[in-house]
C-alpha cells in the first residue's frame, strides 16, 4: 500500500508523529493508501526550511525560476497518464477529465513560469518634483491550502504564482485527495527545485491547515475551499494582519433566454450541471429557462442527461464518476431529501446507484429537480454534487433579481443571441465571472474569483502575481 509522505526541505519524509490516515478510492469505497497525519511540528519544520531557502530563491534570476518551473510542467506532461490515473483513483472523477486537468496543472506551472519573466511594476512621474516607482518584492514564506474537487489543478494554480514571485511555499492539499500532490513533490525533486522552496504537508485541515494559518512567520494565505472554512481562516488570519486570498463556495445560476441557441445551450448545460459529478465550484446548480422554451429545453435536457454513463471512472466512456467521500456522498443525498421536503419534484435521478463491479462505491445519479421556490434552502445552499434545480422565468428584471438573490457570487452563465441583452445582464449580475454562450472557457490571464460569500480577492494572471508580492513605493525627489 502506498504511503503518502510530506515533502520538506527537498526530501520525502514521514510525519513526525509517525501516524497515518486512511485514504479511500471513492469508486470502490476501499482504503488504498495511507496519508501522513501531520501537525504543527511538521509545519514548523517546513517553515524552518522555507525561511532559509526563500531569500536565495527570490534572488535567483527570473530565467532560472522559469527553467525549473517549466521543467516541472514538462515532467507532468511526460507522466500525464500516471498522474491522471492517480487523480481518478483518488478523487473518483472520470479518467478523460483527469487527463484534461493534469494538462491544466502543467499549464499553470508554465503560465506562471513565464509570468516570472514578464512581471513588471509601474513608475509614476510626479510633475517636476519626483519619480515614483513601485517595487514588487516577494512576501517571504506563504501558505497555500487547496480543496479536493480539482486537486492538482487548484494546487498548482496557487503554488505556481507564489513561486514565480519569489516566495517559499508551505502547501497543504486536501486530505481527501493527496495523491497527485505527493507525485508532484517527487517531480519537484527531479526538476531540481531548490530544497525548502516548496514544502508539502499532508494531513487534516483543522490540524495542518490551521497550523499554517496560525503560524507567525507565514505572512500570506491563499485558500480555496468551503465558505465556512474560509470564515474560520479569516478570523484567525485577520488579527495577525496576514494577506488573505479566499476562493470559496458558489450557488451559480445558468440562465437560458428565449432567443438562445438551444442546441448549444443544452449541450453545454449538461457539462455545466454535471461535469466532475457537479463537484466544480463553477458548476451551475440553478438552471433558469425562459418560459417560452421551458418544456422543450427541459425534455431535451432530461434525454441528454439520461444518456450519461455512470460507473467505472477509468472507462473512457464514463461521464459520471464517484462522489469524493462517503461523508460528501451522504451530504448530497441529504440535500436531495431536503429538496423533496421543500416541495421539489424529482424529474430525473434522485438516488444513489451501485454500478456493476463498483457496488461499494459512492455514486449518485445526475438529478434534476423542479418546482422549488428560489429562496428555499435547496436553491440557496451549495450542494456541490450532481444535483440541479430547474425553474422557468418570464422577465429579465425578475431573473436578474433571482440570480443575484443568494449569499454567493462566484460565476453565472447566460445564453442569448441578443448582444445588447448579454452586455446589459452581464453588467448587472453580481458574480466574479459571467460566461455568455459558453461555460468554463478559461484564459489564465483573467481575474478569477467570487463576490460576496464566494470569496475575497482574485487569482489568475497579474492578480495572482500582485497578491504574492508586497508593493513598495520608492519616491525619488528630482
Ligand atoms: P474545505 O473548506 O473543507 O477544505 C479545503 C481545504 O482546507 C482542505 O485542504 C482542508 O484540509 C483545509 N481545511 C479544512 N479546515 C481547515 C481549517 N480549519 N484551517 C485551515 N485549513 C482547513 O473545502 P473542500 O470540501 O475541500 O472543498 C469544497 C469547497 O471548495 C466547496 O465549497 C467549493 O465551492 C469550494 N471551491 C471553491 C473554488 C473557487 O475557486 N472559488 C474552487 C474549488 C472549490
């Protein structure tokens, strides 16, 4: 059985407690590896290594930082199959999807490797009096904490800009999906990343994650995960005046207007609703369809979703894999029960299923529910599973108000062929990202993140490079 160990000061080491946690394969429900059960002692050891390594890393030429980060990207690409298989076994997602995500993990490393060479700051000429310029220096040692839904994809999305900007990093992947970050640590050694520049500590959130957030020497925290965890992190980090970037939950609307290209909208909506078993923070869990096309779209969507194959995540024809953990599986099923109590009518799915050969795995049918009030809990709380609620609407003002009517503000999708309507609605939606006639079309230079309870700050491109640097104004009198 594989043992997932920590990566500290360039070495793969056990947790100092010598204790381990079980790691499950969600498609079989079986323990298949062990994870280091680390704590603040391991975080301290990582910090000692990081604080020594950081100044040298910051002073390494941008081109050399580029080279080593790009080498890591190349090594992920060389081992794409190995990484994708590991992600699938660990997370439950279909293998073809894991492959796409591993490509993106490599792309994250390469994108920010090039950012290391391109990042520049501003200069301001103050009339005849002075020249001001801004130094953007590395913060020092920073903490990156990532979730289980897109494990290596989101892990690299954080550590890559942190490293590119010259910081040393202490990173904590989710205890539900530690495998690919463990493989990643081996690649870092092979690529020649200097010792201590990146340290990866495995274990439980309230132990390792909290130790990172509480650590006096760690000056910035980049966190992606649930809103409740984000609030707890903020309450610890704020009085210590740490820089914070929080990417949190969502309850995203997907709005199909009456003039939409229905074929395209339905094809994409199947993914928007159910890709990765609905376990993507950007998935649209509230589908609103103009009443003029409601019945037609509903029937066609049901037919399209019925065709999705559920089962063996390693089978290329599988579209819906397993739910990441037993606890999350039970939470999602609990929400389906709640939806029924709230008066929802199950149009499709609504049950756990046991695919042949995977009877002990955690699988849930893709589920469509109609007839729910926009303010009920099912339509307000993040379910984060293969469950969507669908409703008709008549008026643009009405649907904008409903779409904006949750505590979250991560991403919205709209479908219309009317350019003016698209621009007007996009302006009024209170979401960090608005997709028009597409979904999850990403350009890594754009600001990524949410409004309201979906987060604080933005990732991506220069936003991430700015987050991981401290701006300093130098004013020189003429
Ligand atoms: P989570 O909040 O339970 O855990 C996220 C990470 O935080 C894990 O590594 C966990 O170990 C750690 N953690 C847990 N408790 C902690 C604590 N007290 N202190 C410090 N760290 C702690 O979230 P999850 O269940 O892993 O992920 C699902 C959530 O993530 C969903 O709400 C989803 O919407 C959100 N998410 C958001 C985005 C985004 O970009 N906005 C992207 C992906 C996922």
